[in-house]
């Protein structure tokens, strides 16, 4: 089992190294990298925008839940955490 994991890790490392070498050390790789970089920057910008929108929506939803809870709890006394138990019946 350990030998197969080591073999897979070696293979994955070799593939990643080969791709990095192609992209950084060959003329065709540099050209491909120049074509990919603007798309990756656009994707990064869109992803950041989406993340900000989700965070803002989560904040608004949290405020909404707070307002709803406050509206529903108005005038209602919170139940006791540990309500008093009735005394056990006498066993005489």
C-alpha cells in the first residue's frame, strides 16, 4: 500500500514538474501562458466579486434573522432554563 502511494506521488510530481517546465521554459509554453493569464485574472476577479456578494448576502440574511427573532420574541418571556420540578410523592 505504501509503495503504491509513493509511486502515485512520484508520478503526480513528475507530471506537475513537466507541465511547469513546459509553461516556463519553452517558447510554446510561454505563449500558452500569455493566453491563459488574462482568463485566469478575469476568473479571479469574478470569483472575488462572487465571494463579496455572498458575504454581503450572508450579512443581510443575518440581520433579517435578528430582526425576525426580535419581532417574534417581543412580549414573550423566555422559558426558564431549568424549570422547577414538582416534589416527588411521599412514599410512606
